[in-house]
C-alpha cells in the first residue's frame, strides 16, 4: 500500500488471503515518496516468489500502475477512499492505464474482492485452492438462500 493509513482498507485483502491460507506480505511502498523502493519491489517480486500483487492507493494512486510497469506479475489495484472526492480520484487513476500496462481494478475500498481475485488467479494453477474458492462460492450461495428464506418467513 502507498501509506500505512491504507491498512484500514487493505487489511480486508490480507484477511481473505489468510483465510485461504495464501502466504503473503504486507508492505508500504510509496510511488511518490519511495520511488527507488517501488522499482526494486516490483522488479524483484517474481524472484522473491510472488505470483500476484495487490496494490492499494489513495489520491493520485500511482502505486498500482507504476508496479505494473516494472513487473509482469498480475497487479490488482484497490482505490482507497480519502476524505476528498470519496475515492473517485483513486479509481480513475488506477483504472485508466495506458495500453500495454494492465491493472485489474476493483471497486473503491474493495480490498476483499482484490484478495478474492488474487485467490482465483492463484487457483487457476492450484487445484486445492480452486476447490476452496468453489466451496466459498457455494457458501455464499447458501447464505443468500438462507436470507431469502428468513425474509419470506418474516412476511
């Protein structure tokens, strides 16, 4: 994430990864305040064993795009809402990448979905993880049916 203050949002991605027993790291890397660290982090990510990067940033939100420009790993951008503009500035900054530098982008504050997307990406080549994400989806379906039943019973 671009700042430790982003943890209030990004912790949801970390929690999902932990829930699915996906080893991961948490790091503050600022595109503007630590550019050398950002370049090192992105260029060395694959060699360190990373298989995807979830990058959350607010405001100008250049972290996801800059990381995507220095690695071939999938980068998932999370727009972090700030007090001004409610995260729309972050969303537009992350989603409007130039051709050739893709960044998958989730909703404003959507770190949970970023974690789930990373799990799905990893599950494409890990059968055990794919089974767990399928079980998760079945559980979501069951939860909706339970809510529907309770609603109808309350009428």
